[in-house]
């Protein structure tokens, strides 16, 4: 199918859709110990086929492989797919629509290490991160919109370490953080708006340590901080604004420099704090 897509320009999107549709087929996934979730003796073989499909797609999304026909500008629809592994590292996603809507990341390592998401719309709306290690380390989100609205982070880890966010809008509205370790360590937020409107932080860890906020705004309007550990240790505020003033619940405030901070950074706004006057 990949060969047909490469040779048939007029129907390339259709061929890509067929490969994505295979990944959307019902699939129970593999448990952490390597056992098929539904006891299917063919589960491991099915997983290998799925990983091969993912690898084929990823190979066509690499910018440094001139021997491959690029699929970077085409739409990719993984709606409702189950991922228990897969390598998208260094891939370039530049299609109008890249959808992981309602996808489940249940186990294994799913890597978007160094990937580039540019323009168009990237959607993880309603996705569930329940046991995988999902790696966005060093990824670049530029232009267009990135949507994690309503996603559930209930187990495993999601790592945005040293990622760069310069998209127009990055949306974590009404996301639920209830057990995962979600890390933005050293990430750069350089423009646009990042919204955690109505997000719930009830357990687990959300880490913004050493993150750089150089412009744009990160808003936590109506967010609920009731149990998760949220940290901004040694974060840099160089023109960007992180606004927590309108958080709905504040029973466990974020941690700043282990309590050693003597004055709030100019770009960090906490509940009860009045807006700073414009210079």
C-alpha cells in the first residue's frame, strides 16, 4: 500500500487513509508484561503488524530521507486508535489535519522525539494516556493549533521536555491530570496562547521546571488544583505571562523554587493578585 501511495499521486491521500484505518481497527492492546489484553494468542503478531504500519508512515514523514516520497503535507487520521508502542521520532507533520482524537495510549513507548508539528490542526481531543510512556521531548509545535482538550492523563508519563510551543493556540482545556507524570521541563513557550481552562489537577505530577516563557500567555482559568503536584521551579519569565488568578480551586498551589523564592517573577500571576499596570 505504501508503494502504491508513492507511485499514485492522485490517490496518495486515499492510500494513506487506508493505512490509518488499519490502525483504527478494534485492538485490545498489549499489557505492560507483554500479554495481549484480551488473551488473544495472535496479539503479539498483530502488534508487530501495527508497529510496521506506524514505522512505514513515520519513514515517509522524515525530512532527511530523499529516497522516500514525503507524506508530511497529507492528512493523518488516527481517531480512536490504540497505541501500545510506536516510533514517530523526528517526523514532520505539516498536513492540514492530524488527528489522534479519542486515541488511547495504553502501554509501551510511543515516541514523537524531535517531531515537528507545523501549521494546520493537531488534535489529541479526548485522548487517554493511561499507561504508555509518550515522548514529545524536543518536539516543535509551530503555527496552527494543538488540541489536548478533554484529554485524560491517568497513568504512565507524557514528556514534553525541551519542546518548543509557538503555535497560535495550544489547548489543554478540561483535561484531567489524575495520575500521570506530565513534564514540560525546559520547554519553551514563545508565542500564542496556551490554555488550561477548566483543567483538573487531582493527583500525579505536572512539571514546568526550568521552562521558559518568553512571550504569549499560559492561562489556568477555572482550573482546579486539588491534589496534583504542579511545579515551576527555576522557570524563566522573560516577557510571557502565566496567569493562575482565576483558578477555581486552589487547595494545593503550584510549587516555586521549593519555597526559597523571595519575590514573584513579573510574569507569574497568582490568585488574589491584581493585574500589573502596563508600563
